[in-house]
C-alpha cells in the first residue's frame, strides 16, 4: 500500500454529450493516452478511472464517462453509468463542444450538479475550431484538447474548486490530545490479508500519529495482558467490530471503546443515521429482506463479515427468518423498496460523497441505513458504550 487511498483522493468527473471531447480532454489533463478517442459517437462505453497526482491539487481520481445523450437501450445503460459516477464526484467538468454550444442535455447536467451541490466548471472544447471568440463567465473556460490551449487554466480551476471544498476530516485525531495513547485491536485470523494490515487500520494509525498521540496495536487475545502492564489508562480502545464481545469483556468499563467501522461511519457522515436506524433491527419480521452493502470488492475478511457473520448474528438476535441480499463495490441498487433495512460497512474504500449519496438515497426511500459496527454493538448490547467517546 504505497499509494494514497482512493477514498481520500479528490474525484474529478468529466461529463458531457457524445463527441464533445471528454476523453480527449481527460487525456490532455492527465498527460496520458488513457481513454480511447474517436470521431464515432459513443466511443466511451464505461467509466474509465485514473488515479494520479494532479498539480497543483495533489492525489486525485480522474474519471472519463460515456456521453449522456445516448439513445436506445444500451444508451440508457451508459447514461446510468455516467450518472452513477456523479454520486462520487467531488468536482465535475462539463465538456461542451464549443462549435455546437450548450444543449438541453448540458443544461440538464448543470441542473443535476446544482441539485447535488457538486462544484462544476464548463469547458468549451475544440477552441481551435472556432473563429469568433466566445464570451465566458467565471464558471467556464475555453480549451482545446488538440492544441492544449487552456488546459493548464482548467487544471487550476479544478484545483481551486476542490480546495474550497476541502475540510480536514479526522478519523480519530479530533478525540485525542498530544501524549494520549490508543490501543487498536486487530485480529490476525485466516481471513486477514497476507503480510499487511487492512486500510482502515493503517489510516487510523496514521491519524493517531498526526495527533501527536501513540498507537499500540494488539491482537484480541493480547488485550487483557497489555492493559494490565501499561500502567496508564488508554484514551480509547478501537477494535475490529468482529471481536467486539471479547474486547468489551476485557476492557475496563471506564476506558472508552469503539470500532474501526464506527469511526469510519462517523468520518463518512453516517453515524447519526445509523444510531437513528438501529431500532429497526428489533422489529424485523419473518420474510423481511435486509440488504448488506459492502464498499470493497476484494477483501475476504469484509466479505466474510458481511455475507456470513452479520446475517448469522442478526438471525440469532431477532430469532426470525430474515432474508439477506448482498451488494459490493460500486453497486448500490436504485430501488430499495423491497428492503426493510440497509446494513452498510464503514465505507473506507468509498469516498465521503458516495457514502452521503447512499445515505440520502436510502433515507429518501424510508429505508434505515445502519453501519456494520453499530449493528454488531447493538446486538451485543454495548452500543451506548461504543459511541460514548463521541459525546
Ligand atoms: N479539433 C478538435 N477536435 C477535437 C478536440 N477534442 C476532441 N476532438 C475530436 O472530437 C472527436 C471526439 O472526441 P472524444 O474525445 O472521443 O469525445 P468523447 O466526448 O469522449 O466522445 P464519447 O466517448 O463518444 O462520448 C474526436 O474525433 C477527437 O479527435 C479539440 O480540442 N479540437
Ligand atoms: Mg469518450
């Protein structure tokens, strides 16, 4: 893991009609021939992501999308894909063919950016093809992907929009003072990835260090002894939610306790909704369907907790025949009406915007959305204790 995690990179999405030059402009901005360019309309059929350092901004993900004016069945799917990208986009670039000018579809996109409060810039592309200069306001730039005219200015405008958005978010650092120490409990079982810690653990350690505090990392079976020998009370214990029961039993009642998953839910702004929604667990009935949504696609441990352990724990807890469905990665159903509850991981692989979208999307359909860690703590009867540290 030498790279900045995707979840904390600024996501820059390029949108617009077919042939406006989205892919050409993405290539010009990234300085790489990442996306296929052609005069055929509808060349880009799936979003293309590129992680890179974009100066003057820093680590970003640049996303090229399919044209939004596609017609027919496949066209609709492409439009849907482009719109899904919008759910995680921090800064949008609307690419308009300067020769044709803005169309109804472009105006529709602008309306969507505004409704989602996504900062955007309109790039009139193909400047090399126009004779008379076009007038632009401060939300617009004139560029040519061909001659590279205006490309640097576009990058600067993207960076400026991203900076105005940026708030320094902390996983746990805001709860700590210099000199504090935090004990992190990370099971190393056969589901753990080989030779490394998982991302939320690494990020939490980094955040603790940035707060001038110390981190002590132990496995769950070492916790009791470690606490006995420390000589000083930790400011906080953060555990993997899967071993909540043991860790809670081994942690003195006056030491605050929480989980990585709950910390990330807080970071991603959906702890409040989780605490609000968790009561819904107690009213599950036979035949009710629960959606378990996992942000990452590739990590066995998460898989296991989402698809095996959480369903088992919930069935035992409510003692009802509850049905479970699963999604992972970028997939998240548009229609949630068949689900009584959505249970979601902390979202360490998704960016804050995407998590906010999922939360708003669920609540708009009256489906409570609850974080993994909150569900597990509730089932174990330790939820109150696990959020005390947040005040
Ligand atoms: N003259 C000129 N041609 C350009 C410029 N940018 C793109 N083009 C041409 O416009 C056509 C479409 O470019 P693409 O980058 O594939 O457009 P796109 O928006 O990605 O199109 P789809 O993927 O089909 O939605 C290609 O023939 C490009 O060579 C430009 O700045 N000037
Ligand atoms: Mg394209």
